[in-house]
C-alpha cells in the first residue's frame, strides 16, 4: 500500500510574491515586444507593473532575468515531469516522454512566449542571460537523469552530457520551428530532434 504525499499549498504571502514576480515578467515581455528588448529599462518595467524600482530589485537582478522568468518556470515544470516518469524507464526515454507530455499539456503556444523566443534570436544580452539561467536548471536535470542511470557513472559525466544534449535539442527544435511554424508542429520537430540526438545514448 502506498501513501499519497500531499504537497502543502503555498501561503498567502508566497502567492502574493509569485503574483508580483509574474506581473513583472509579463510587463517586461509586453514592453520588449512593443519596443525591443534593448530599448526597455528596469524603471519602465516597474512602472508597467505598477511597482517601485526597489520592488523590482527584490525579484530580479536585471531586465533580462525578468524577461526569461517564464522560461525558468517552463523548464522547472519539465524537470518535474522527468522526475515523475516511471522509475523503470531508461533516462533518454524518460526525457523524451516528459518533453512530449510537456508540450501536450502546454497545448497552443502562448503568443508572448513565441514572440520572446524570436527576441532571443536577435538579442545577445538575452541569449547570454538564458545560458546562465539554464545552467542551474541543467544541473537539476542532470541530477534527475543520474538517478535513472544504472551503469557506473562515478563523475556524473553521462548524466551531465545527457542533460546538456537534451536541453540543446529542446532549444534547437524551438528555433527550427520558429523559422517555418506553418510547415509542421513544434512537437513533431521536437520528436525528430530527440530521436536523432538520442541515438548516442541508446543502450
């Protein structure tokens, strides 16, 4: 008999903080889409969200971090889906199934996310911040992958390579799809990408 573990609901304070963080992120994305990411300022984002400059600094270090908050949330959700996969699944299979489930749950892509992704392709500062943001998340993913690896991997090299390759495949798939979104679905592009890159990790 298994015992269901219930995750406690966040309190009012945590919900308010999450709402403020989300409001700042959405304000940053709106302004970046309207004026260009390089044209907006922290002060403008704070004004758009209806908070002070000091409040902004309590949540984000810079405007790039605010812009990429949605990506951090999405990858965090994806890592959770990887951890929730059946324990008997091999690592790359679990990664692939989690990615498919992620996009199935996501449904129709958020237009703001698509617009933000297009901005990333033209803004070096945003791309650099994304690398920094994803580095920490990649370590979390590597830990989730490492828990599934049954062969010896004392340095965690296989787990890290697998996590890094998976994250790269996700990013490349999105960029390829953005070039011609009318030709095929993002999920189809992702499946092909993961199938190609996963050959090197086949048992």
